[in-house]
C-alpha cells in the first residue's frame, strides 16, 4: 500500500564516476571466464552465506529467447553445488506465454529448465513482506512459495530494459519476485490509471528498489548475487525473440554479497568499455533514468556504491573497472558464445 504523495528523486540520467562516490566499500569478485567453470568458480566466492533450502532467482525467459543465461551453465552449477535448491519464478503481469502457471510451465519446458525443480512461487497465492523505510510502499506482495526457502542466490542476466534502463540483480528481484497480479501492478501502475505501464523513470526505479528491499531483508544475511554480463541486448529477456540485436561486447561475471556494489560494478564496466563498446547500453540506461536504481538503493541502506574489484582470474589482484575491460573490443565474444541453443561461436 502506498504512502501519501511521495516525491520521486532526481538525476536518474546522470552517471556518478567511481572517484566521486563517498562512503564505505564492499568486495566485488570478477572473472572474464564466461563458462560453466567460470560460474562455479565465482559462485564459490560468495556462496558461504547460503544454507538450507536455497532459492535461485533466475529469469528463465520467454520461449526460445536467445539471450538468457545458458542452461548448461546453470545445470552444472546445480549438479555440483546446489543439490538442495530450486529455481524460483513468478508469473508475468502482461499477457503472454508466462501469464498463467499452466502456460509458464510449458515455456519452462520449451527453454529446457527441466533438470531441477522450478517453483512458480505465486501459483498458490501471495504473501506480503514489509518494506522498511520505503516511501512508496509499506509492504510488497510476493509469491507465497518464496517464503518456503531459507536462503537466496540471485543469478542474474545483466542486460538493458525497456523501462528500467538496465536489468541487474535489483530488477531481477524487485520485479521478478513480486507476484504477477498484485505486486507487479503496485510497481508498474499508478492507482486509478488505465495504463498498466503508467509509472516510469525515477519513480519506477524507486518502486523496484523498495520491492527488492522487502525480499532481501527477508533473507538477510543469507543472500548473494551473481551478474552475468553476456549477450547484453538493450532489451529485457521478457522480449524473447523480439529483443534488439546484441551490440554490446561480452564482459564477464560479477559477484558480491552487496547488491548495490554488484549492480554498480556492472554499470561501471559498461561505462568503461573502450571504443564506444558501451554506447547502446549507456543510452538505454540514461534515457530511462535507470541510474536512479543505484542512488536510491544507497539511500535505502541496501549497500555501497564503492567497492574493491577482485580479479579471480589473476591471483585475486585488485583492479579498476577500466582495467577489467581495457582490451575488450566491440563485437568480442568468448568461445562459449550462444551455447544455450548449441550454435557455433560468432566470428
């Protein structure tokens, strides 16, 4: 339920360089190894906080969507590390192939998510979680089934987003854990509006972040984050085969126990790509005022926008975002490109 007449923040289109940020610092791990092995290795750096029955929040995608996290990577992670875990999802707010639980399960089968349990957490109803310190919400509605888990791995395909500017861990949780009828409506639709997508720019970023806070406060401190910077279309995975062509080069994997540090590190890596490699993503982020996700998460006390970036490929050397991507050229893809659908690597 919303509070009375809150006012959105500003400057969601303005990037704050790392050296201009203040406050405490967190640890972010980084690898260029976009493969099953790379995912397992970076998971091991943050997984000590997980216990019991583990929920893995993963965007499983629209039918035959080409850009989601490769299924073989996730299968290997479950086989080697996540014996007592399930992928969690919710139904969509818009009508389509994941709108009802029945259709959603058909789409999961098409996309090959059949090697582990997949829990559509709002299939049997919703639960309300408190939003501590929020200005838009006092509570957020999530899939009731999510409360059956002890800890949370947020496994995110980092990419652009039509309304959010970018989709990182924050969007994966904030939209992805909100149930398909009540929670997502609270985020996207102004009360009394006939337009289901009536909330945008800074207000949307703040609502997404408050929704996320409800979920991570519920699981804290047993939650960790991995962002996969591969096949980064400016479109969300919700657009499936209709997504805009990928023009941003692949970067690597980022992981942290701090959601803000993880998402901010990915944004910094995009802004530091040489030769204009990040141009398309930067334009998408700034035109949607998506950077307000980061500043508002900081205001809510959800994490730090300063971090130490640890290169796990090179003896845990501390590096900057610019150093991490200095040799990545436009169009670069690793050998594992497009393994989800079994295609050959791009020349």
